C-alpha cells in the first residue's frame, strides 16, 4: 500500500471512530450485548491506529445497531 493510500486508510479509521462515538455514551439505549460489540469493534480500530503496520490492514464490519425495547 502506498504512503498516500495508508494515509487515507488511517484517516478513514479515525473517521469511523468519530462517527461511532455515540455508541459508547452512557445514555444510549443499545442492548448491553450490542454495546460490547461496539466497544470491541472500536478497540480493533484503535489498535490498528496505534500499531500502524501493513500486516493487519482492513476495517472489520461495523456492528449493527440493536436497540433495547
């Protein structure tokens, strides 16, 4: 992956984290299991940002929103 592509990849990772910040707010009515899925997914993204190596490239599928009824 070229340096420009890597820059765009990490920029996308950061944007995905920003766009999903709401999922970890205390008053969000997602199910507890779903909140855990979002926490795990966001952790993977943060790990990729910190480690920035070409060996572990790829954004895992985003969890679906599952709301408490």
